[in-house]
C-alpha cells in the first residue's frame, strides 16, 4: 500500500491528528504485508519461484535469490524455512510369522547343533517371528520316510533332497515349482553365484524344484603309511590293474587291501559308478530311453570290479555296512577304501596313527571321473507358509551359512563366490575341492533313476560274489533297467 505526504493544502489540527493516525496504521500495514497473514515475522521470506502474491513490499529493492519449491508445494504462504520432501519408502515386506518344518539327512553327528545355529541366525537376521522346527531322516531309508511324509498331506515345508530322489518327487507333483522365486530380480545376484551345472540339475520337467546348495564327493581314502612301506604310494592308482595288484600286495591277515560298499542300503552304486563312467557307460542312454551300459569297455570295467571283489582282498560281501567299513579303515585295517568326504571330519577330529589322504579312482579307457551327488532345498507343494519357507531357503543357501556348514561337515559347495576362502585348515578338503571336484560327474536325474539302480543292484551283488561274469552282469542289469523304463 503506497503512501504519499501532500503538504500543498492547509488543514485544521483535527485533520492533522486524524492524518497522523492514518499514517501510523498505513506504516504498520506496509510492514506486516497481507492483513490476513497472522505471522509475526519481522522480515518477509524471499519469494519462491512462481510466487504471484499481490502483497509485495512497498519499497522495491533487490530481489533475493529464490529458493526452490519443494515437490508438490502449492502454498502461497510458505513457511520461512522450506521443508524438504521425505524420500519415498519402499513397500514393506509382509511380516513373516508362523511355523515351518525343515527336514534333512544328517551329514554329521552334530547336525542338530549346526542347524540350530543356522536357524538362530535366521531368527535374528531375517524373521524373528518364524519358528523353524528341524528334524532329520535316516539316510538308508530316507526315500520311504519322505514318501510317507508327502503322502500324509502335511510334510515339512522345506526338504533337503538329493538328485537321486527329487526328480521322482517333482514328477509326483508334491514339490512346489520355484521357477518364479529363483528368477526374482531381487535375488539375481545370489542366483548367479550358484554354478550353472547345479541349476541344470534343479531345472527339469518344465520347472525348477529347489535351490542347489551342496555336493558330496565320493572319494577314495588311502592309508599312505601302508602304501609307502610297500613302495606303492606313487603307482597304486595308475590303472585298474595296478590298483588290483596293490590291493593284493597290501592284504595280510590283519589288513584288507581294498574295500568298497556293496549293499543297496548303503547306496553302493556310488563306488561302482566311476569305473563305468571311465569306460564310457552310464545307467541310461543319452536320450534316457534304454539302458546305457553298452560296449566292451563297460563289460571289461564290470569284470574288473568282479575280480577285485573275488580276489580275497576285501571283507566278505555284506559283512560290513557303511560305518563298519570306515571304522575298519580308521583302525588301520583297510589300505584303500571307497567312501565319502564327510568322514574327513572324523579323521581330522580323531586322527588315526597313520598318514592318510584322499584320491580318485584310477583312470579308465575313456575317462577319469569322480562321482558326486548334489542336494537342493525344496518347498513342499502342500506347505501353507511358502513365503517363510522361501526366506529360510535363501538364508540357508547364503554364502555365510552354507559356507560355514560345508566346512563343518566337509562337503562341497556349489557357489562359485566362496570356494577360494573355504577349507583353509583342512588340507584333505582342499585336495577334494581343487583336484577331485573338477572331475565330478553326477548321475542322470531321471525320475526313475533310483528305481532303475535298485532293480539292477541284486545282479551286481550276485556278480561280486563270483556268480556272474562281467558280460552276464551287464546283460542282467540292462534287462532290469529296461524293465523299469518300460513300466
């Protein structure tokens, strides 16, 4: 409101008093700006960009640098201090709660303690309101146990399944297809850290049936002290023939030169497989339509296995189970033993009174492979808490958790981002990881692979007792395998 003093006209004193009062109110109005604004600010705030207020200062001056408007601010009477808009917050995840079951076969006598550690970290780091109930199945009968649990309609939400059995469960429809979960962009970096060959095992039959986490290598343990004393340490594994010769040389009244599992209950095919792979054979043909045990090299490999089991260098067929064989090795009474890496823990914890190491089976005419099988974490289709189950699987498969567990039980990991940091204090497992794992070959993950092996195995046991030739054994195995495939 501009004012102007005009002294050209005389006036009475009353007039002058009225004019003075008017002048005072005019000055107050000019200082306060808009009569409707109750603010007591002594100085007007600088105008913001786009301000079209009509109550500008009476006396024009230099315009202050405008402060930027905040997003969405359309007020004409902004406060003196502009308020910055808060960063948009991401949508919170639904709170996880409830109970999930988790079942797994033991890889150690301390399996429960190791799992409780993983679960405690899950509750403290991921989902404090989810209760995880852990249980174990018994490896020799785990297929029957799991089949019963799935048939009940309320199996554990999360299962650790090996590649020998989960294809069959996937075919039965009792596993949840996790394709969308493992392909979630938010988990892309973690997915990329798992080896492609492991995903090839998990992705089949049009879906993805779990997250690969671990591998078990089937190695040979050797008593270095015995082999060195016999002058065979550097030559025992040159060929099948040299291994048989070493086993014969090392066998005494107290020591068996060689041993391997022979019973289906102990999954003895893992100790049979490398010799067949090294001869160019497999249980199924490449297209999985018929028996793959074909060719003279396969027959010869089978004959070698029969010969070493009938040469008097092994415990009697069926006399010792899986654990019994290992105990005999730890006592210094087996020189060359087919077994598996989790027993490295026992040898490190309670060292025997001889030097030992790990090795692979000798090379064959068509290869030099090492057998391994792999475990995945799956979700039951019947689970009513799949969200919590998926979060638990991601946690279990994460680098800190699976890496620690692998070191605790001496198993191979399938993540590529942590192998360089594992087994610093475990020379045997460093040998497994660096020398054996690159040669690992898995089985064919056909839904009927276990059934085919179980059907054919009685033929193998009969042959190992000396009742069949290599040619007869292969023919009998193929008849059993083709019968399974034919339904």
